[in-house]
C-alpha cells in the first residue's frame, strides 16, 4: 500500500476520481434542489387571459384580410413565479402570419411570442379561416347628408352644398368596393341659423341597403359649405289712393317704381299667400305732384317684408276752375 502512495500515477488517478466524485455530488445536490423548488415548493398555477389583441402579419400594401377575430383568449399554466409577471404585464404577442399566402381562403394557426417556455400556453381559437383579397382603390363623389333636418327652422332654406375635396379615394377588398353605393359627408343642422362655412364633416360609405361599409377613406373628413337663406316669396304690390283730395285738386294717379315686395316666413304661410294687401296712400293733403314714403303692410303669418317702405308718386291734375283762374290771371 505504501508503494502505491509513493507512485505518481496512483496519486494522479486518485485525484481524478475524487474530483469526479465531488462534481457528481455538487450537481446532484443542485438538481435535487431545483426539482424540489419546481415540483414541490412552487405548485403549478393556471390563468386565462381574455381579450388579448391579435396581430396580423401580412402584406397590407397589396391585400385585404377578412375573417380574423380582433381578440383571442390565452391560457397559461406553470409556476407562479413565472406565470404572475406574464399575466400582469401581458408583454407578449399573439399573431397570425399570412406572409407568403395569396388571394383565397386559408386555414391558419395562431402563434405567440414573448411567453416563457416554462409555461404551457393554449390559444383559443387555435386555428382560424381567413380570406385574403387583393386591395383596390377607387375615387367616389361625396354628397352631403343632413341629420336633424326636420328640426331646422321652418323659415330657413338650405342651398346647394359645396364639398372640398369633391371626391375621395375608397380602398378595400375588391368585393367590398364593388358594393359602394353612396359616399356621404354628414352635417348636423339642428341649430343652424346662418350659412355653414367650411365645416369639417366625417365621410361615411354605404351600400345600397344603407349599411356602412368597412373601407379606408382618404381623406376621412371633408370641408362642407352650405348656404342657408330665409324662406321667401316675391309678390306684386298694388297702391291705391285713400281719402279725398283738397277742393279743386284732382289726383290723376298714384304709382311706385317698386313693383314687387319680398316676404319672409314659414313655408305653409308663403304657399297660401298669392298677393299683398293693397297699400293705401293718403291724398287728403296733396295739392301738387309729390312723392311720399309709405309703409308696406305685413300679412298675417309673415315674419318680415323687404323693403319695409316704398316711395309712391302722386300725380296731381289741375281742375277746370283752377285753369280758368290761371287764365284770368
């Protein structure tokens, strides 16, 4: 035995065996401790996370995708120390990769990234059916659609609207763009009292059933101007002499250069109004040709008249008695 310990090779071999034994002992202890923490001290937990956004990876310049849910459910299971940060922070991504797929209907699997591989992950749904279509773009004229028009003051009239820009680009799948029946700028006129100038209005796109279509609109808003005027009607006037002229004075005519008066009011009043009442002109103190200003009467139900006053010319003719007196003189 003493000779063995004096042997260099024996010492080397013994040192190697002891080193190996120490390494095995340390690693077995570490593995045992790790397994104990994972399987015994930290029990597995399960959490379900709803309403997780679904990311779509595809060529958005060329294609439009339909059939995809906006949100999915994610179930994770594993040790609490790993699971809890994932559930709290939700700093992971659930996505579907459509790159490399062309137009048509495809069944694809959902994927995820950013979740520790120590957790078991279940996605719901696991697979989805999507439809990929080529993206098309087309220009459409924008018309104006009024809301609360029935609440507009009955004395006001809407003129022809101007829209800038007059046309917008509609982009979407070919099947949806083909269904476009109308493109409208929406204007609320409930409280309108004066003309609308350059009001920003959202643009909506509808099919022939009145359903709003999910398409891209460029621009999404337009500037709308709408002339709003008071409801009016033109009526002819009739001036008549009232009262008696002074003795010896003969009034041959009363007339006005104003031939029509504009009346303003509700539609139902103006529809039934065909003429103005006679405009009386007092001649009781007229002795010679003269021009007088008289008020224009306002018919029942009418809000205003324009002009409110008119000039009336009174033409006076001399009597025979005056002529004789003038001739004597």
